[in-house]
């Protein structure tokens, strides 16, 4: 599983977890599936948008959202897809380390839910 920033290059990916494909307007991205249910809520994104120092608070709140039934259904879909093929989580934030895709990847890895890296 990898993450990629849409603001830096054209991307091709299996999953979009951001606020919506409209955020990519003007970008040439191939997005196979958009999982709105696994994205942080608008309220959460807006609350922490301009406050990178609050990353841990964002992650805590986002993890709580990921425990809710709609997100859990999307997590199952994501895990099913990960078991079959490579997945790239896309984001449109300026910060490549402090974004929802990175937080989701960390959340999955902390729970042992992401696949091991492919052998080189």
C-alpha cells in the first residue's frame, strides 16, 4: 500500500479517500473507487486544516471516526482490495506526511491490517 499526492504529479490509483474526486479538478488522475465513508468528516478536516501542530489530535479524532460502522464497512472493502492487488491512497494536501492518507495508512499498520511490503 502506498500513498500519493495529487497536487505534485499525475496519479493513477485504486482508491481515493479524500473529500471527493472534485478536489482533483484539473488533475489527470485515474481513480478506480472513491471511499467517502473512510475519509475524515468535513468537520474534522476543517477543524485541523490550518493547524499542523495538532496532528496527533487529528489522528485521534480520525481513528475514532474509523471505528464507526460506515467507516468499518469501507475498511473491510479496502482490506479486501489490498488482499488482491496493490492500492494507492490519494490525497490532495500540501503536506505529504500530515494528511488523511498517511493517517489511514498508519492506522491500518498499527492494527496489523495492511499487507507486508512486496519483495523487491
